[in-house]
C-alpha cells in the first residue's frame, strides 16, 4: 500500500513539474492574393512550464522543407509574426509552427521543441481578377477574358 502511494505521489509531482504549453494560430485561414507573394502569419505561445528559459525561445514557421524565423510582436507578450512566400501558381499552403527552447535540468540545461498541428492557408483571388489556366493561346485567352467581361 505504501509503495502504491509513493508511486502515485511521484507520478503526480512529475505531472505538475512538466506543466503544459499551448500554441495558438492567430492567422486567418484565408487571405487575398498579394502582388508581393508574401503573407503574414502570427502565433501565440502560452506555457506554465516553469523550467523553460524564456530567452532561449526561438519560434519559426515550417512550410514544406523550409523554415522561416519569427520575430516577437511589439507591445504584446508571447506573440510572434513573420511573412511566408507563396508562389503565384499556388492557391493554398500547409504550414506548422515550431518552438525550439532550452529548459533547466540537472546537471545542465537541455534543449527541446514543440510542433503545432498542421494548418492550411488558402489564397483567394481578388474578385473580378479570375486567373486563366496556364498554357492558353492568345486567342483562347482573349475569348476567355471577353466571356468574363460579359458575365459582369
């Protein structure tokens, strides 16, 4: 009986020591296409883990195999932002947030990271500016544009 109580106490204390962290995506799921091809993303990080070294926190956005570093937003604690490039031929992109950090451990600090679930950012074409399929001949393009103008 004492052994069960001891194990329960150890398990409970380890649970309390680890705390919890949450990654909150603050980015709109749909954004209008921009001429620059750059789209803002923003994230919030909340953690009750006391052992994390706040100065070591380095957030980034992972898009495919590319990683884009994020910067802290001015005046707002625990929020970061950056822009990600999306090619003109893409209508959406999947991305994740990654937080690398160090935490206090014995005998020396250790490194760890947290990865968010995947998110999808959809790029919407501005109204009245529909994209034509690639590979159209000039005649087909003119006919398609004329047909779109008649629909307005």
